[in-house]
C-alpha cells in the first residue's frame, strides 16, 4: 500500500487530497484500488498515514525474508504433481483484522469488556463478528457453521488461550 495524491483547483485555490491505495492484479493487468480516502493532510498526517500503511502491510519490525547470508540451494519441483486441497480465505480476513488492530479496537474492547469464565473473550468474539460481516455479510448462523471454518482467521488472543 502507498499514498497517492490528486490536486484539484476550486475557487482559485489548489487543494491536494490524499488516499491510501493498493495494487491489485486482475488477470494480466494490475490496477490501483483505493483503500481509504484521507482528505487533505499536512506533513504529519502523511507520515502517520504511511506508518498505518506499513502496519497494515505487516512491514513494521519485519525481518528480512530473503537474507543474503543464507545458503541458497535450488530444489527441483514437479509442477504437474502440485495441487491444493481445502484452501482457505486469507487476504480479506487478514486486512479486516489488521484494520481492527490498526484502529486500536482490540485493546479498547479488552479494557471495556471484563474477562469472565468464557474460553474466548468477548472482545475477540466482537472482532470475529465484525471482520466476518465485513468480508461476507450474512447471518450469524452462516458465519458460525461455514464461514469461520473456511478462513485462516485465528486471532492471536485465541491462540494464547489455546496454549
């Protein structure tokens, strides 16, 4: 994701509007999709928006995936024998979870909703419900019976409770 600006002239004044944009591949073409309209931003606002974009992309504090000091050994792969089974939705769910965390709703709800005897905290259930409705608007029954199992959505707080 990155910031893109557009300049408009209104009433003799020049206005610069900013938006958060991501690149999306559609077949052989790549097009830019607006994630959020940010309006007019000063230098501090642009810096905060770039930081948010890095957080959403998961690039803050990320280790280098392709480090030069690692030994490189090619592995032969037979492409005709590769297939996928039980694929899960990931991208839209991950984006919803990152937006939830980026807005600070996870810590906000943790502070508001007291922890009880439930195995999964109410704040996590709220996150799952909101992200599910964002990705696939449907009934709670459909979300519980089919949607959740078909995704790779496992918030870290659920993992901590399971361990």
